[in-house]
C-alpha cells in the first residue's frame, strides 16, 4: 500500500509536521512488523510504500486531515499555531489496474531534489517524473536507482490514474473517497494533535489520549483501538 503525506494550512510548521507524521508512521510500521520504504521526499510532501501482511488494516484509519496545535519552535512571540496535514492511504491491487498506454505517458529523468535536512540528494539524473498526459497526474520518485525509480513511478502513476477513473465512473466510490479523504481544511479534520495540552483526539473514532508522546513514538494502538 501507499502512504502519502502532504502539507496544507499552516505554512512552514505544516511542512515540518509532515516529516513528524512520517517518523510516527515509520515507528508504527516497525511495531506492526511491517516494512516501510520512502519513495519520494520533497518539501512538505512524502510518498512511502508499506509492505507486509495486514498493512492496509493497520493504516486504514489514517486517511484524512490531521490537525497540529502547538507553539512552533520558530515562533518568537509564543503564539499558538494550527496546521493541517493531509494523509492518503491507497492500497495497490495490481491485478485490477488497467495498464496505461505508452502514448499517454511522459517520462522525464532529472537530478533528485533535496529532502528534509538535505539528506539523500542525488547528483546524477536518477530521479524520475512520470506524467499521464490525459489526466495531468504525475509522480516524482527520487531514489538512487533510475531503473527502479521508473518502475515504482509507473506503478504508482497507474494506481493513481485508475483510482481517478474509478472515482469518476462509480459515484458511490467517489462519495466514499470524499468522506474519507476530507476537504483538507480544518472542518474536515479526523485527528487533532494538541501539543500544548498533551492530548490527541481522534474525531472519527471518538477516542482520545493524554499520551501524545507515545502516539508520536508510533504507539497508535492507544487511540485506534
């Protein structure tokens, strides 16, 4: 399955929270004996692949808008900020995807862009951007192996294009996606991480905990039980 995390309202702190959520999910995956692989990391946007039995069941409650409330370390006047980060969980079922037509694809190789903290920057043209021209959907993978990056990019692009097509032809599925993905604004939040009061509330499941440190260490079973 794919785990995509994208910054939203909140500026730089929203972008920072993207990587904090990624760290949380990495630890959670490890606790569940799942393998997580970072496929792409750009400013405030990551795509990871999670492999292992029960991966989708473990992450199925994470899709939607996550709200972070705190005083950022960069805030000199001590003001409280609210940031929004969107999380999408997409199971890849290769057997149901229709392959994409080569004439509809645009493949570009380039040097990788710098990730958070400057790690893993590629100096050769190993990064791959794959675009589906009819829909405009594109995927960027900046690993070190160009051949593998192309395979992963095409796999993810195929999943995204087929997901879009399925959404357009199946109204009930489209409605379900809208309900689970949310609108990306504060009113559609599924979980709030209040660092000021050390509290996490899951609005979808109706659960809460005062153990925010445990949650950020990947102990999500505390709240998604």
